[in-house]
C-alpha cells in the first residue's frame, strides 16, 4: 500500500466523514487522490460498524456534486472567454467534441462518473458546451449516486478482504475509459464521414 | 518377409496400439480424477472464502492479520470488539513511552511518537489482539491483566 493511501486511510479512521468530504471533493475538482479506494474501504468499515452507510453515502454524494459543480461553473463562466482568446473554438476537433457532448450529454455525464480521471474533464467540457445546469445536475446526481453506492456496497460485501480487491476498482475504471474513448472515436469519425459524403 | 511373420507383426502392432490406447485411457482417467479432486478442492476453498465474506459484525482472532500500521486503535477496538482499556493497558506495559492521543491515533503515528518501530508495534498489536481472543473465555478483569504480559520480551 502506498504512502498516500495509508495516510488517507488513517485520516479516514480519525476524522471519518470530514475526510470523505475533503477527499471526494478534491477528486471531483481534479486532484489525483484515490477516492474510489477510500470509498471501498469506507464500505468495509461500514460492515464492521465503524461508519454509517447512509451518512457516508450522503456526505460523499454532496462532496462529489459540489466538486463537479466547481468544474462546471468555472468553464461555464470563464471558459468561453479563455477558449476565444486562444482560438481553440476554431479547431474542428474541438467543435466535434462539443457537438458530441451536446447530443450525448446524459450518457457522457453518467458514464464519466465511474471513471475518476474522465469525470472532471467532462465537467469542464459540460460547462464549456453550455449544457443547462438543471440537466447537468440531474445526470451528475444520478451517476454519482450509483457510483458511490456501488463502491460502498462493494466494500461492505468484501469486508476485511477489501484490500485484496481494491486493484480491480482501478482496472474497471480503465476499462470504462477505453470503452468511452472507443465509443467517442467511432461516433466522431462516423459524423465526419457522413459530413464528407454530403459535401 | 514371410506372410506369417507379417501377420504376427501386424497382430503385435495392433496389440501395442490397443495397449497404448488403454494406457492413455487409464492415464487420462487418473488425470481427470486428479483434476476433479483439484476442482473440488478449489470449489470448497472458494465456498469457504464466500462463507468468510458473508460473515459480518466484529472481527475475530482469525482476522488479526488484517491489522495494519495505518489503523487507529479506536478502529481496532471497534472492529474487533475489544474494550479500549485492553490495548491501552498493553501499550502502557509494553511500550516504553506512551501517547496521550490514544485511542485516536494510528499505530504508525503512535510508533513515531514513542520512537518505536512501526512494523514491530503492528506485530505486537496483532499478537495482543490474538491473545485477547485466546483468553476471551475468562473474565474481563483477567483480560485486562493478560494485556500486561509482555509479548515481545
């Protein structure tokens, strides 16, 4: 177990829900912390009567949604200005990604909640693509609730054996990343080919 | 080669083939039986693991290897359902210095504060927890008293 994770686990046992809040919030913004492993561990601690499942779920959900809103608001307010200044909007690839996100907002937001690294990027892009806040919030809450509940329940089922399986969480995350990237590439290239054939 | 010799050689070759087939069948049968045994062993092992996974509530002596340096004493006490006085008493008697932060301190932090090795203290705590369960049939007073026995002389 690495130093960062063992330190975070110690803090989790010492400051309980405050640690969950801070770590999940930081991960949602874009800080690379092992929040998924921490939630699996919390699930295991729930099974030993050291945490409350409901409270852990609520705290993690609130922190995650708040962190996601930070990313969304930042780009929604100032993102366009920065993009315009740097002429990024003129890039055809950027436009295609923006278009893809607009037409598949719900799916993109929900699926990206399951992958730590992709989630914050989708938040930034959602703000930039001007996805309505209510729509973003709805899919964000649904995706996060399923993701957090899944991790907590997995930890609860595994109990004291959670450490043996914590590597799988990362592996599943990476499989989802590959699936998303492949889906996006197929979708974008299909759209490009259709455009070319029309023109 | 004479016709008779040819027939004998052909007959022997046939017998040899039959024998080889028989040996091969026997070998695969034994191997299959061994494989079945191995599969049975794996299944029973998996079932035991599943049964262990289904077990909920306080941990027992079997789970004492789960104890790690990042764990706090408060968590160990709760997870193993050990009275806080047991490990506190153990530490007071077996570690030279003590920390007033007990039980809200991790083993590694406690080791750092008391200038002891984190790995050695983790082993000591594991042994102390095992010892707790070994004498759990006795009265609480005996349990606290047992924590004063040095595990690492």
